[in-house]
C-alpha cells in the first residue's frame, strides 16, 4: 500500500491566485525548504500548465542536490494540480494540490499531498541520494513549511495590490 502524507492551510487569496503560484513550478524554490525550483521543457514555459507537460524538479538536502523528471497528470485551474515525479526513469511520487474556495471565493484551502510511488530500488537508493531515511515524516515537515511560506508570500503580495 502506498504511503500518503497531506497537509492543508487556509490562504486569504482566491483559488486562482494560489493555483497560478503553485503551477509556476520554476518558482517553487521560493517556498519549499527542499525543492529549489524547476526547469520546464521546451516551449511550454509560456503556455498554461496542461496534462502531459514535463519539467525537471530540482531538490537539495543537507547531503546533496538531485533532480526528478516530472509529468503533469492533472491541471484544473483553481481546482487541482497533480504531477508524477520520476528518478532515473522510475516512479518516485505523486504530488498533488487541491484548491477549495472559502469565504465566497476570496480565500482558499490548499491541500498538498505526497503519495509514495517508490519500488524497492528507489527505497534503497533514495536515502543514499538525499540523506533522508524517513521520507514521510520529512515530507510532512517540509510541506508544513512550504504551505506556511506560500501563505505568507501570497497574502503579502495580494494585500499590496
């Protein structure tokens, strides 16, 4: 059975604003303590996020950096964003974000979910690459930090408008 970790936070900006920020994968390093950003493949940079879009996610732990190859599997503006991450061609995880409108659409409950997709080889090699042995506990902590930073950043930026 796949391991799953989810964290949620309420952000005082509309779902479309939160969705646009999260789906700008190159910018994820602004909020995440582990993901340092991403490179979107080819001409897809200027386009809206769509299923099938590919990007390379860059990460760093205290031990070393590593990258994953990601494919968007769901992109519903203001509702849901999901992608599959692979390392050396093997499944690593499914990352998903849900955006629920609150306060008549003026606020958002965003839920970030990680679903472990690693087989035996990735369970073996992953800790050697990242230095992280309890991935579920680690991801719960980093998700809390990411969502809090996202909230602070978006509320500050939105308030300034």
